[in-house]
C-alpha cells in the first residue's frame, strides 16, 4: 500500500465560496453593508458587532448515510491494477444566523439569506473558481437547507451563546483518499496444451483461458451481466466485481458480447492468445489491447 495525501483546503474553500455568494446576492437587494462571519456566535463575539452580520458557523462534519455501500475503484496502469478506496462522502453543516440591532431588520435579513441558500442547489462557478483546485470539488458539491443535527438549545448552550433562530445549510461533498493498493500485473490468460496419449506427438490441441471485466460508463463494475463468445459457443455471467472468465477457447479472433438485464450492451474483439478484453457498457465498442 502507498499513501500520498493530497493538499486539501476544502473547508476553507467552502467558507470563501459561501461568503462570495451571500455578499453578491445580498448586495443585489440593498444589503450591501452586511458582514459575513464564521466565528462561533458566542456572547463575547456578538457583543462586539457594529454592522449587520450573517454568521455561518461550521458546527458539524459527518459521513453521509449512503457511504456504507461505497466500494473501492480499480484503475489499470501499465498492466497492473491500482485499487483506490472509495471517496469519503461528507456532509458539512453550517448554522446560519442573522445579527442586527432591530429584530425586524434581523428577520428581513434572515429571510433573504434563506431564499438565497434555498435557491442554489450547486454553488455557481463564479464563486468557486478561486479555490485551490480551480473549483472542481466545489462545483460538484450539492447543497441543501436541512433539519438541524441536534437540538438547537443544546447547540447554543455548548457555544456559550444566546438562543436565536438559525438555518442549517449543508454542503454535500466528497474527499478523495490518498491511499492506493497496487496489484499486478494481473494474470489474464492461461494456455493449456493437450494431445491424444496414444497418437502422434504432433497431434496437439491448444486451449486458452481468458478473463476480463465489464464496467459502466463511470468505471464501476457491472454485476450479473451476460457475457458470450458466440464463435466458441460459450457464455458466462459477471461477478459482483464485474469480472468474467472463459476456459477452453481456441486460438483466433473472437467477438465478445456483454449485455445487462436493462438492455445495455457492449462488444469488443479478442485475439487469442495475445489479447485481453474489457467491456464498457454505454461506451463505443473498442478493440482489445494486446499484452506486451
């Protein structure tokens, strides 16, 4: 196993993108002088405020509930296989509050912030382009206005603040792992030579075992796909990892066909014994790669 942890500034990038979005949208409706803060909204902090302020306090980070079913991803490089753990699907939750001197102004400001956050399911490109990775991670993140993770009375008690109405704003994102498991090169073919025991020495029949994979357009394995080699009269089904294998295939050029229960289909040419075959459902048919 190798570990190469990439530089990650996701949380700081979220903060800056959220600040830019709120400043832009609030300014369009006459809230130009509103400050955006990310401090814990405790009493000592709120007592120092001089301008109307929207506070976006990051108070919860947790693994998304759908993470449990995630599987590793295999990438083939130079004849070997690099297995990468699934990305960590993460929910980043902000408690968003409005702070002004008059309660009526506070309610106006909070309602406008709610409308902004509810309107953007994805952060717009112009507010994420300054991120370290060019905004690629932020551009893919989805947002939602959700229910609080805990009773808000406990939240305010824990930070030493006075109870206020707040909005829970959630950014749904994922963090890639820097770990990799290197396997291979894989054994994809096997040759078996047989002959009649009481026949001439030159009477020999050669059979080969070949293996491959079936994946979808996103590179994920396709289980229970039907795979056939019509010229050899052989068929099989893929396992949960999308892999399949055929035994006793004679040398020559063969066509390999894969079909799914939903009607997806892929086809590729296979040269036995020198070729290997991987099929992608939803991609254009491609000839197999020759092994070195």
